[in-house]
């Protein structure tokens, strides 16, 4: 069974990491408002100062709600 992942890249050192979609879905449940602004971000474990963001930003398009 293959696990779907999203590739994240560090803004400082360029380290790449595949984050399982199941993990991201847990963060979606905990903080759904973040999806209005883009994908979830994490502190880079490699350099300790960079921010891990989705490499393909098109995966998280902001939701537009018209009233």
C-alpha cells in the first residue's frame, strides 16, 4: 500500500521532506482556518531556523467565499 505524500521544502537550507497526507489532514482538522491562507508550515528539523512549506503551492489554493 502506497502512502500519498506532499513534498515540503525548507526556506533556509533547501531540505526536502515528504509529509504524509494523513498527517496534513490531522492538521486540517486541528486548524482548518490555515487552509484559507495556504498549506500548513513547519519548523525545519535540519537547520532549525527555516520554515518548511509545500513545494507545489498550487496544492493549497485559498478558498474564496462570496457573500
